[in-house]
């Protein structure tokens, strides 16, 4: 039984989110998703996500290939989350390539390619301009 862990904001849920979660689940038997909190997003980007953290987590939790979700409160807790959730594999989008190699001592680290031409930031920009 392989446990897979991944993280993200998943604001304005789109097909790139869907595809990476589906592919992450296919690497193992049980997919756990750390959904970043509004406060964590604010500290990174100085703005809150459009959808609040409860709604973002609820959407992710209801996907048929997601088994468990929790709130990611801090970037500094990644190692602890990997241990607490007994992850065998950490999956990240390749926009993070190499940046999580430090966890290879406790789990496998896999970077998956992103879906081309879509992102939450781009969706927000398109909506703003129209
Ligand atoms: N992701 C993906 N393909 C995309 C967009 C995102 O595979 N086109 C992946 C990211 O690599 C990450 C996960 O989806 O593993 C959650 O990404 P998130 O940052 O929440 O989504 P983005 O659309 O990249 O949001 P933003 O534009 O705000 O960075």
C-alpha cells in the first residue's frame, strides 16, 4: 500500500489541478492532499485566494481519486507532514523541480510536469481583463 502526498492551493479549480491529482494517485494506492491555508497564501502572495480554504479543501476532498485532505499551515512543516501522514511518495509539480530533494532521505520525491497553458493566476488575469 503506497501512500502519496501532494500540496497546493487549488484556487479556482481547473483541469491542470485535476490532471496532477489524478496522476499523483496513479503512482500509489492512497492520495493525501495538503491544501494550503488562506494565511499561508497571504504570506506568500500578499493576497487571499478567491475561494476560501474550507471551500478549496471541500472540492479536493470530494474528488474520487483523493482519499484524504488536510490544511497545510506552513511551508516549514513539510518534513513533519511527510512523517505524520506516513507518505511513501511526495509529488510536486515540476515548477518546484529540485526544491524538495532534501526529503529524499524519508520518501521518494517525484516531480510531475504541469499542464500547459493554464494556471489560477492566468484565469484571474483573463477574468479581470474581460
Ligand atoms: N498544476 C499543474 N498544471 C497547471 C497548474 C498547476 O500541474 N497548469 C499543479 C501545480 O504544479 C501544483 C498543483 O497543480 O502541483 C497546485 O498548483 P497551484 O499553485 O494551486 O495552481 P496554479 O494554477 O499553478 O496557481 P497559481 O497560478 O496561483 O500559481
